[in-house]
């Protein structure tokens, strides 16, 4: 018996990611539409976007966000995907080489990378 394929939840881009993401471990804050900021962990980063863990529930695809990362400051972004409590953000403007270098060096100088585990309770 043939197995049915699952419906696609999102459309994958035909073009590859614009940048080459670097693994990092940075603490930042993210707010949605002027809401109170929530602490997030930035897990990878390039000039065009990043992967974060810890976004608040209820954030929708293509929602406008403001992500504040220490050495970079506040940058506007849009949510592109969410999977397993992680999310992909694309920046509305490209980070400069200087901003990216500062962020990467802060991540390296913070010592060993740490992981943040989050669990959601069942209702």
C-alpha cells in the first residue's frame, strides 16, 4: 500500500540562503509590534538573518519584530520559519561587516557556548 505524502506547511525557497551563517551563542531581546521584550538566544548569525530560540508563542510568520543584540543594537526583522522552539529571522537591512564582526567576536569572547533548553507543558 502506498504511503500518502504529507502536505507542505510552507513553500521552500528556490534560491539558496543569501549568507553563510556562523554558529554563535548570544543573548538578545525580541519584541513584536511594540510588546514587552522577551529574552532570546541567538544560535547562528549572518548579515542577512539569524536563528533564535525563545520567541514568544503566538508570533506569526512574516510578523515584524525588533531584535536587540548587544554589539549590534536593535534591528528590524521578519519571522520566516518556526520549528522545535527555534525560529528563523530575516533582517530588513543587511548587517554591516563591522556589526557582524563585533557580534561574532562577542560570542567567541563569552567563552564556551551554552545551550538553552525550553519545555512547554501540556494542557
